[in-house]
C-alpha cells in the first residue's frame, strides 16, 4: 500500500451557495449553507485515503466544537492522527467560502494551523522516512513548509509542494521539492514573475519540476525539456473547491506509476471531485477513478 504523509491545514468550511458573488457593501440572498470539513492538508489526506493509500496527517486543531468534528471526520477516513495536535489556547481554522456558478471565493482564518511548527514535522520524522511521498501546502507557517521540504530531501522521500495560497518562495526551497504543483496564477507569484506571461515560459523558468493545473483544461507537466499536456475530463461542475487538493493527493498516490500516468489519474480524480457541494463530498474512490478512465 502506498504510504503518504500530509503536512498541512485543517479547517471547518462555512460554505454558502449563492446565485452570484457579492460586491462591497452589498447583501444578497443565498441558496444553501453547509458546515463541512476542509483545509488543504485535511482535504489532501482524505483524497489520498479514498484512493487507497495509507495516510498520516501532521497538523493542528483547536480544542473547540469544530476541532472535535474535524477530528471525527478524519478518523472515519482511517487517517493516522498520531501527529494531529489539539491546542487548548486556539480556535480551529475556518474557511468562509462562497460558491456561485461552480466557482468559489475563500477567506481562510488559519488559527490553530498557524501553530504547526517545524518541531511537529521533526517529531514525525520516522513516519516521513517510511513514506512513499509527502504532501505540503501553504496554509501553515512558511518555516514549517521549509522544514518539510528540507526533511523530505534529507531522507530521500519525494515532497510534492502545493504552493497554495501562493506566496513568493526562495528558489532553494523549490529545488528541494520533487514537484511543485501550482496553477498559473500561483506559479507567477511563486517566481515573482508577470502573471500575463505564457504559462509554458513560466514553467521553463521554474527551478524545480512543475505540474501545473489548468482547471477544466487539465494539467501540464515538465521535468526537463518541453512541457507536456494532459487533457481534462469533461464533467458538470457543482463546486470546484478541493479539486486541486484531490489532484495533488492522486499525484502523490500514483507517482510510483510514472509522472504521465500519475497526472492522467490526478486529472480524472479532480474531475470527479467537482460533482458535489463541499471540498470532500465529491472526492472519489480508486474504483470510481478507474471507471472514469475506462470509459
Ligand atoms: O483547497 C480548498 C480548501 O481551501 C478549502 O477546503 C478551504 O478550507 C481552504 O483551505
């Protein structure tokens, strides 16, 4: 069984489905409200577990009602929570999400996620040493992201760095990651480049191999030479929240099958994930991904 360690955020998502996004100072009537588990780290852990991997999550929750619900939801997915810290003096992370026409707007309040430290990552060293891949995103402190890529590199375990939400990072960190997985906007911010630049040129500038997500258009990937394209799968979109997390998780789970196959399966998994409201609701099982690929 593929072993994945995820270092990342855990949020309660407060999701409002609305006919459109609001402007400043405006009030409109929404259609539906849901309180559902999310956070990029937790989402990636859940997606990897549903795809059949043995998953451990390094992260933090508050000692509050949301924290209890989030812990329960992760336990149901059979995720190893030995390195999940419950903090007495912090609230759990939250994300206020508006979904309109399949697009989303998100405001994250990290709260407990800001207390995931390099020491937590070091503490999980023996687990990371046995992993086939490590996933890390950027809703936790950047020093913890750095500690994760450095530890993975030192142990010879591939780290997939999902640079979301985007911030510029030192080139040295990027070189330590096995793959960096931005969308076009995130890649431009990451490199301090012009967002209007052609994404294939940006990929050539990146100091590490890049797997670039393009939503419904699929993904591009480049280790050396010219970027290659994997087309997206045609599906009806209810809510794209968590599609990137599902993509990253599948990439990690299937990486041992080679990059081209992993990207194809990641595109299929991400496509299946957008059919339901809520980040984790549509995340597919392995057999659902195989069914889509066989169609
Ligand atoms: O990637 C989607 C996630 O981003 C949501 O679940 C939300 O919690 C934010 O972290």
